[in-house]
């Protein structure tokens, strides 16, 4: 059984053996252990334990060693793994994000799916990479998992390969700042996709209890694997841990003295007591490390089985804390008050400076940006740019130990630089290397940046909660050595906003593949939407990937299911609203339907929770449904897309709505929504309907094209001061229907052109990053020709000519 399945099954207490190679890339210690296991057989393991996997470290302590992939290959070649699974450690210290993808794909090809995702130790000699940290690596794995579902065929969904990543957590930390940062980091790792945890080594049962208490207090039900290190004087590990030579591992003076006064059997006994302790706490299993000899491993397990639930007798032997260390809970289990740290001068200076010219809510920001823009610094070159960059560098170096990443996270980190201030330059410090006193384990002269950030956060109103929730994305390497202030000012860094309010469109029942999978899911019975299955994971992947692509709303359209029985679409919308709420990372739903009952059901379900949710978007409301739908605003906060269509016969040329008619529909919707039902203008989106470019060619002279009318309507709405603040949105994918190729390119050009007329929202595929990437000039010219189809013959000829050329050039050769 794979470890990931055993983790779900949990009928037995799981055991992992943690193995490392010997000096000089030596496989022998691993081979010796595994040969002994194969000789002794499974019957050597106590019946209530499931020895399920071996795990292999990757360059521990940053010293080059045999790679986990090589260990896995050799174990297979020598037929030593048998039914055991293999869990490699994957770290970010030696490889950038691209190399990590290749490594993960190698493991996928070798059918290795469980892994431990770590930031990694600081390399002993080489330069650490740390392009990602553990949260970035977990997010990358989540992305790969979601992509695997999204690329799978509907009939293959039950066999899609998925990684099951573990993360590390260190409870054996004794300052308030480090402890809280570890707890927050654990929560961030869960948000980034960790599916189980392996703890750091440590000998303090009270700290282990705190870990389980924190998880249950905050509603997390995630499997924990306790790390049981066989601490014995037969190796140098106790002394190295005591002397802070194995970062993140703590052995107190008393424990060191005790270990050196004992015999090996006493060391086995302590490890066995710890196994029993974790079992009694409800851990899913243990990871036993520091073992070279298989007979020690078996003795530990047998003795742990003998102890059973009676570990408390040995509390004193499992309690070697730092004196006067911080505990989050008192002896009765009550949570302690956290300290309010004072604000330091540097933070005050940073806050003042930032507010004065870099906070977009203040006038100073706009003035500063317009001056810098006027000086031509936006292009990122030239003498003034260089002068500014040089002075920025020196001031920020002096004040913040700035290392010129160009993608500055000082505001998110409360005025502290995690590149210059951290030995590994992590995006989301701390790692687990800090000493028990809060110093960096890689440079004992400096305080861990995680400590300083915590203290600065605590000095700010609401700062601790902000710190707990903020996950910094990996920095953009392209910005290195450029001016971070100007990158921020001109939206080139991680603060770059979506140029459009983007409404993700991929959960739509009329998309053939998605519709088929939605049908499969619906047929799975009453627990279809709660019990894990391939189709459910597919929908989850669609939701999570759009949230990760910065969708502002995640649209759900189930109208295809309501054609025969509207109630089916209503029932399904309730389930999809729940799923978006659970997996959308806080991104609100856009309930998309032509049926008002489906809209109402989705809206009500969205708010059917005790947790705070952002207001959803309803698509669509028309003038002839507005008096039924808009009164719901009294009970539920929402925005809506007003579709510019009416039940009246159109009076425009060619039998469709004229620009004036469309505009007057917008006015009616606006007046009713704002005047009668209390909507704010920014809660109203108008949709003037997209017509496919391929067939937007009126045959009679004097009749304008649909694209022309849609764009001109947007322009008219956006230039009306009475409608100030409203948005204009289009379902842009419809524009490229029936085109023979280059649909993403044409859609990109369509969006760019529509934005020139005032489009500021769109229902689109968020993966294509429309509005960020420059369109192809030829495609832009073609869309422009359609945008100008005002009914005159020469404009029609031009549009037809460009479309003809495009079709000839884009057609795929016959097979
Ligand atoms: S400063 Fe803190 S987060 Fe950075 S390497 Fe040192 S211990 Fe880890």
C-alpha cells in the first residue's frame, strides 16, 4: 500500500524509518539497514505497527551527500524496498523553481508520490538558492497536482497521479516570537497544500502536547507524524545538537549529560517511550531517525508496543526543556496572553516614509508617481533612473540591509528585509533553524528575522493577525538589481493589480469536457460533493487554480443542467457555491445563470456560513428581472452584472439594439439599482454582449457591426459622469468562436482594444493573463477593424480583408 493510502486508512500506527547515506556518498548504511529488514521480514515488526515507508534526507546540514533519487533507484535495483514506500526529502537550497519541477517530474515517473517539502539547510560551502521556500515549494506541488487533473481525460480521473506532500513543523522552540511564527508557518503550509506534517526532533512532551492543542483549537484535522530521533552516544549527534551544529535541533545540557551517562539500552528506551507518547497523543505515526542498525529499530518498536498507552510514567524522561522557556498554554491548558512589543525607531521611520509617498491611499503617492513618470523613469533606464536607483540602494542598504531584489516586501514584513536580514533570504521566514533563544542557527551573532518580524507585527494594531494570514509569493527574479520603489510605483512588482476585474469562466457546464465531468460527479450519489473522487478533485482543481491565478470572482454556470429540470441546476448551484467557498481561498463566487431561481439559490448558499465571505457577483440581471432580483440586496450584500438586453423589439438598424437603446437600458438599471435598492455604482457591471468576430459582418450597408456597438456602448457608459464608478464587462471568449486558430492571441487583442473603450472587467480564462501581456499588433489591427465597423462599405471591406488573411494564415494544414 502507498504511504498516502495508509495515511487515509490509519488502521495501524504508521512507522517511517529515516535513513541517510554515509560519508563520501556511501549507500552502505542504507543498504545494511534494508538488507537486515528484508532478512527479518515484516513479522519482526509488532503487529499493531505498520512499517510503511523509508524516508531519505537530502544533503543534510547542507553537506553534499547521496541524492534521494539515487537511493530510491539503488533500493529498487537491489530489490530492497519490497512493499515499503519511499518518501524523499525535497529541499529548496540547491535548486531553483524550474529544477524543482524537473525533480518532481522525475519522482512522478518513478511513481514516488509522498514527499517531504522543506526549505532546506543552508549549504555548507555553495551559495544557497532558495528561489522558493517551503511554502513556495508546497504551492508549486499544489499547482502541479491541479494541472494533472485539468489535463486528464474525463475517463482517467480516478487514476490521476497526485503528490502527497508533507511539511515540517518545529514545536521545540522557546521564545514567544519563534513559537508563534512556527504555528503561523504551519498554518501557512496547510494553506499552501501540506497534507501531513513531520515534526522536528525534540525532547519536551509539553511542547508536543502544545502542537496537538494548537491544531485542534484552530480546527485543523491534519495527520501528524512525530519525529523520534534515536539519540545515542554511539554517534556524535547529541553533542552536535547540543553545540548548535545541527541547526534546529536542541539538546539541553542536562539531556546531554544524561545521554552520556547512559547505556544504549537506555537510549532505546527513551526513543520507545517517545513513540508510545506520540501514539497516545493521536499522531498518525512516527518517523524514526538516527538509526543505523535495524535491530535498534525493532527494539524501539517492540518496547513501544509493550508500553502501550502507559507513556505518562516516563514523563520525566521525555522532558528536557530550555529553562524559563515560553509555553503558549499554562498547565491547565489555558492559552496565555501574548506580549505587546513596543514600536522601534526603524519601524516608525519606515511607516512614516511609506505613508508619505508610497501608500496609494494618500495624495503623496500620486504626486510622487506623477513626478517620477514625468522624469521618464517608468521605462527603467536612463540617467535619472540610474541616479534614483543608486540613491535608493544606498539608503535602503543603510536602513534595511537591502540586497536589491527589486521586488520589495518591506511593507508585508513590517519594515524588515528578509533577504538582507535572513541567512537564507527566505520569502516567508522563519525556517526551523533558529536556536531556542531566537538566534539564527546559521549565524549565532544575528537574531532570527522571524523573531524581529513578529515583534514588529505585534507593535502594530492587528499586525499579528495580518502576519498570521500573509503568505509572501516568491520574488520575481527578473527584477533583481532594479529600483524596487519605481517597480512598485509603476506596478511592475508583486503588488501589480489585475488590469481587469477578472471573472474566471472555466466552471461552465456548456464547456464539453467540464460539462461531462460535472455530470459524472452529479451521478455519484448523495455524497458526491463531499466524498473524494476523481470528478470532485477535478472541480476542486478548477477552483483552486483560478484562485491562484488571481481571479476576482470564480464564475459557476450550470444552466445546461437546468434545461429539462430547472430544479437540478438549483440543487447543483448550492453544492458548487459550497465548493467555491471551501476551496476558493476567499475569492467570491459569480453565480452565473439565466434563471433567477438559480441566482437566488447560489446567493443564499454563499452566505449560509458563520465565517465572513466577500460579496458575490450575480450574472445576470436585466431590466425585466431587476424588480425581482435587486430587492435581495436588503438581505444579502452582492454586486451584479446588468445584461443590456430587453424584451422589447429592438429598433436599431438591422433589427438589433442600437447604441442608444443599450445605453438607455444601462441607465434604467443604474437608476433602479442605486435609487431604489441602495447599490453603490461600483457594485454594478454592464455587459453589452460579445458577438463572434468571425461572423460579425453585416451584409447590408449602413448597418454597424456588433463589436462596434458593444464597444461604443462601453464608451458611452464610461464617459457619462452620472454613471461614474460602474464597471463594464464582457464575456470575451465568445469573440473568438469559430476562428480557425490563434484564439488566445485574438482574445488578447480583443481585450486590449475593448480596454481602450473603457472595458474594466471580463469573464475570461484567468490562465491566459489577458490585459498583462501585450497583444500582437496584427491581431490588434484586425480587432480594430471590427471595432470600427460603423456601417460604411470601406470599413467592412477592410475588416473582411483582414479576417480573410487571418483565416488563410491560421488554418491548419489538412492531415
Ligand atoms: S534568520 Fe531565521 S529564517 Fe533566516 S536562516 Fe536564520 S533561522 Fe532561518
